C-alpha cells in the first residue's frame, strides 16, 4: 500500500506557485503591520509624562496639551457618536489659522488618549495656544448646539465641548 500525500499529487510548478502566493501574502501582512506600527509610533511620539512629588499627581503632556485628571490615559468614555467641539476665539488665536470652530470626527468609546489627541488638533486648528490645560469635556444639550456653535445637531449624536484652561 502506498501512502500518498496531497503534495505528491502536485507538480513542482504548482507547489512553487503556492509557496510564492503564500510568501507574497506574508510579505503584505508584514508590510501592513509595519505601517500600523509606524502610525502608532507617530501618534505616541508627542506623549510624555512625569510625576510631581509636591502635588502628588502625574502630569501628562501630549504635544500642546497638558493633562492631570484622575482618569488613566487609556480609560474609556463609553459613549458612541461623540462629536467634540472647540469654540474659536479671535482674541486668543494666532493670526495664521482659518478662524473657525474645531469639530472632531465622530468618536466611539474614545479613550482619554483619543480625546487628548483631539484636543491637540483643536488647539492647532483654532490657534489658541493660551488654553492648553485639559480639564475635561462638557456635554452640550442638543438645543444649545446650534445656538452656541451654529451647527445643526444630528439625531443620535452626542455633542461635547472641550474644557481647556490656561
């Protein structure tokens, strides 16, 4: 009785083709993984922290934003369809910005790190480098969204504003 393996039924050309396809797939997966790792590295590069002995708190900096709330950086806010807005203020803004409010993309269950990244984008967008201490976010009633920001609120969305101090 002869024991045959499925590979014994294939020609050498077919085996080589299968191995080439597998190798290409692994190469593509490695390339995608490298791209993701670079994205994460770039996202985390502006992040730093230190412990303040006198105040007994950890200070976290993300580029332009400083944070020292009681929540951990990767704790999540369990809320879907979040949009966070930062009001433009001409008095505090630098001259080289567009001069409009910052409106985040939709966030779903964001971590505090995600919100710090958005706060940093808001500071850069509005040019308000005087208010960079992240104190939190404040939920805005739907009826106040249009009045305060001039935005027609979408159904099933939750609107927040950044609370940034000096």
